[in-house]
C-alpha cells in the first residue's frame, strides 16, 4: 500500500450544555437550552440537522449535545481553522439564545463545554475521520494503530481531575489527575459498535466517498482539544503513524496484552512510566513507546514530501516527550492542553492548600472548557496570549462562512451559498448535492479530493 500524503480528514465535536438562571426562575434542562440555541437554525432551514455554507455539518443529536462536524479538509492548519470556526459558530448561537431568553425575562447564562465528560460521568465525543485506501483492511489497520492511540493521550489529552462516581469502572483508582478525559470511556479496541461498547476505532463501513476506492477511519478515542497546537499534534502525529503503516515502515510489534487496562492506567500516570504488557510477552513503558513512534516519524518525515505543519508537529511531539521524561513542562506549558490546565490547577492547589477533590477545583476544571469568549478560562488565557496559536483569527473568521477551497467541500459550499441566495429547496449530505424543485436533480461526489466539477457548475446554473 502506498502512503496517502495528502489525506482528507474531518473532526466532529460534541459539546456539553448547561444553563444557569436566577433562583426565582424555573431551571432549564439541557434539552430546552439546546432547542433554544437551534431556533434560528430551524427557522432558517426547517431542520436542526443541516449543512452550513462553509460545507460543515451542524446538528442536534439525541442527548442534547450540539455537534459540529468540520467540512473535509486536506491540511492540518485548515482542519484547525474549521474546528475553531465550529466553536465560534456554536458559541454565537448560545450568545444569541441568551439574548432571546433575556428578552423573555429569563436572564440565563448558557454554557457550552468543549470537553468529554459531564458531572454524572456521561461521555460525549470528539471523533476524528481519516480517509484511507479501500485496499486497507480497517480491522488490521486499526489494530496496528491501537498501541499508538492508547499512549497518544500523553501528548494530546485534555486532562481531568478524576473523581469516582456511581457505576464507574475506574472507581478503584480513587480521585486523581488524569491526562485524558476519554480514556475511561472506551471499552474495546476496534469494532463496529459506537455506544453500547464504545471502541477506540469504529469500523462501520461508511466511507462518504466512492466505496470502491476509499474507506473512512473513524477514531473515537480522542479528547476534545482547545489549544490549537494540541489539535495539530493529535492529528499530525496520528497521520504520520498512519502513513508509516500504509508505507510498510518497520515499526516494533507493540500489540498490547490488554488495551483497556493499559489506557486507564496510562491516563493516571503523567510521567509516562506506566509499564505496558505486550502480547508477545515483553514490556515497555508508555513513554518509551511514544519515543519509538516519534523517532520513526522523524525519520519518515525526511522520506515523505516536505510539509511545514508536520515539521512543527514532530518538533512539538519531541519537546513534549522530553518534558514527560524530565518532568519539566516549561517548554510545552503554553501548547499542550493537559499541561496548561494542570499548571493552572496546581497554582490554586498551592495557593489555597486544597486537596485535589476540592469542589472549587472541579469547577475550574470544568470552566477551562467553557468556550464563551471573555468568560471561559481557556478563551481568556488565549486572549491574553498565554496559549500559543497555530492559525490566525482572520483565517478562522473566513472559515466560519467559506468552505475549504481545496477539497470536495468547496463544491458543497458553492452549491449551498447559491441555494441560500436564491432561496432554492435543496438537500445535501457528504456525498450528494440535490435540487428538489421544480424537477429533482442530483450530483454525486465520490471523490472527496476534487474541488472542481463541471456537473456542479451546471447544477448551480440550474438553480
Ligand atoms: N471520505 C472521507 N474521509 C474522511 N473524512 C470524511 C470523508 N467524508 C467526510 N468526512 C468527514 O467525516 C465527518 C463526518 O461527520 P458526521 O458527523 O456526519 O459523522 P458520521 O460518522 O457520518 O455520522 P454520525 O456522527 O451521525 O454517526 C466530517 O468531519 C467530514 O468532514
Ligand atoms: Mg457526527
């Protein structure tokens, strides 16, 4: 198999939602709040499951977690811009809903949390999608990727103060710092299930592309990230490992004896020194495993075509591993989510001599993920320049309205913008663009790499 060095990818983010109201006003359930948020969408599109002119999908799934799925991107910087545009789009909806509620005499504060667990221990996801060749067998590819994903939390986790809760399978660990939010919420390595027994990689065969050529690798074990460099590292390191697997680069046999036991233990050890038992009888520490992947990726970088994003990814990856080894995080404490958050929490711990299970710390942990500008801790840190950026505000603002120009998303964006302008009745999904009236016309886009298609031009003319 040849390595795909230009790869279609997308990120889906589910947000936690909550509203607070003055004591004399009846509280609102997350369901109520979500419906309020989506009112302008439903008014405009007659649906709460839509594609925006920037070619991304915005919808309200069961369980009242608003979700934004980025349009198809083909570079890391571009993908970050669309993920961040999604944060701003849903945040704008929440602010609009606050205004509408205030006008009705309900001065609510609406919170959108870009995290992966609520206070009851329910988990919602951040899914990564990577295009792979049809010749790849998802189960085989997945199994090769699992050891990397189990240890990836060390470099890309969002961090969490874990507290035992009723029914948690991890209660025996007790209260403690975790590098990842999602590690406790996966139950197997590779399978086609999504909720009942949530895997790290979902193998449901839904390529959203010509199924004779492509598959879509659906990674659902990752944390939602806030810091742009952490998103870059999560996606970039994964792509490099994928490329090496595709290219047949010789990687050590890291098949784990117990994926799930390992992912839970590694989450609780921010030194990376957790010893992992391998299927072949050997052992290795989580950090040593990441080092092996990083070294291989650094070498692979010289063989594949040059890529500025990936150069920066490999540099950050190396610095993060050195930080884990030395336990001096000063070289990465403005770039890696869990490090940024733990530094903040440690400052409170020291100042107030609290224990880790102090309720105020739980609140700080949560408020870190509040995405509202000027209120959420992360947005405030970022606005103060205390967190590094990967893309500019200008690029993110453009991404709110305009589709990625280098992939199939451009065709969808052009079509949807034209339809909105002409108030035409259309239906789209990842693969299809359809005019409903007067006569139905449909174009199927099997090639997610193609940003030019004369059939779409004709379809737009017909509008
Ligand atoms: N061919 C492709 N290869 C890789 N990623 C793709 C491809 N086509 C679309 N994507 C990306 O996959 C994601 C699909 O998001 P969506 O929320 O619709 O996921 P789903 O898994 O199809 O459905 P659901 O979340 O409803 O279960 C988007 O981010 C999109 O950009
Ligand atoms: Mg989705």
